[in-house]
């Protein structure tokens, strides 16, 4: 009886517990075994059932046969001087995705991917250049955190941000399950307010996320407050116009963040700041200003640091909370999709 079609790691902890309880009964095992086993998925994870030495050897062998635990294979690990760590994972079909661990004081924020590649083609993003490959399974999303815990329990994330490769709300069924795995006390136990889903504004997904009872945080990839200019940077504006995205965001109880990558001459003028302040005020949103990372279109130029500060001050004096996010991991390929693109270039050059 093989369950490998959907692994236990593709299920919410509650569903996995149920599956294990049914299996334990069918195998003639005592009831308490299911609770013992489910802990080994996320709370005290094991690389394989063989490591669960509290269980009899014969039982471990049966578990390995019926419920193999899939792994992500670490392809490349880059360490930045500032402590940021970038992981490039290979999936079972050879696709590659990235995650980034960003430590700061007592926080360990893990930035995770939800798709291999991305269909949205935002002009400033390295992942966009790759095109869309496929959606990730719930296990492929959640195991980006699980693998870190298996390598070193001290690296267990305190915060999760869906800001890696892909658009999370275009892979809602898998992201929905992964959110439960991250948040559940029987999963990784990360508080809902410490989990942020970033979207360009996929309306059906925003409605589904807002309907969940937990207060997950929402970040909107804004990048321009002016619809025509946003369309030039982000083709999705055509399908889901900004005005509708802002309207849908009103359903969220938690404070919303606007993500805003500053690009010289494209979205860093006074008129952009004024329109951005007006949108932020309507939602009571916090603004994260991000320097442009290399990796997207070659024609785009980062806004100069002095102008970034002016832009921030322009917002601040209008009572908008705006923060310039320090670019982390600039000495490694830490921007989204960058590492995978670099590795592919390198492999092609060697071929």
C-alpha cells in the first residue's frame, strides 16, 4: 500500500494525523502511534523514518515503504558577509527553486518560493526572465523550511515571507495548505502575524486569503501607484487593475505593506511619491522601499541612494510610514531568481 502519490508532507498536520491513524489501525498498531509519528513530520522532523529511533525497527521499515519522506536536494548554498544565506534547491523532476534565510537579531526570516519560474514577466525581476515552469506542491513549499531545520534546528525560521520565486496566489491550493503547515502548532508553529504573503494583486487569491480566519499579513507588489506606468512595469495590471486590488485589500484586518522597488526615472519622481502617499493613506499601509537589485531588464537603472532617502522623506512628512529596506546579500545572488539564472548561465558556458 503505497501513499507516495501524495506524501504526508503534502497534507496539513491534521490531515496527516488522520491518514496515519487510519494506517495504524489497519496495521494493527496501538492508537498512540499516530500522534508519535505526526510529530516527526514538522515538530521534530526526521530526514527518514530510520532516524525515529523511538520506534521499533520493523515499524520504521514499514513507514519508509508506505510513507517515504521526500527531500529537497541542496544544489548551491551561498553565504553572505551580512549573514544572509541563499539556498538553491533541486526538486525531484530537476526543477530548481530558491529560498533565502535572513537573520537579524532574534529573528530568522525565511523567504520562500511558491512556483518554479513565474508567468508574470515584471520587467525588474530575474525570475520573470525565466518564464513559468510549474507550480510547487505543498511539500515543496513547506520543505524549504523543513530542510533548514533538518540541517540545523537553530535555523528554524521565526518569520516566513512568500517573496521568493513565483506568484503565491496563482498557486493558491498549495499555498493554502503550506500556510496551515507553517502556522499550525502541530506544524512549524509560526504565528500568523509572522507569515506574509506577497502578491502583485491576484484578486481571486486575495479573496481566498482574506477569508481565512488567521491574520496572515499581506504585502502588495505595487512598484507604481499610477496605472499606466504600473502596466509598463507589470503586465498583470491589465488583468487586475490597481483600483480593484486596493479595493480587495480593504478586506484584510492586519496592516498591509506596499513593496516598492525604486527605478530611476520610472517610479521615483515627486508625482509618484504623491500618488503613493495617497494610496497608502487610504489603506493605512506601510511602505517598504527597495533598491533595485540586478537581474531584471538591463535598461533599468537603480534610483540613487540620495534620491531614495528624499523619496522616503517625501512620504514620511505626509505621515506615511516608509522604510528603506537595506539590500541584503548583495555580495551573493540574493535577489529572487538571480542564483538560478546565474547557475544556468555558468552551466551553459561550461557545456
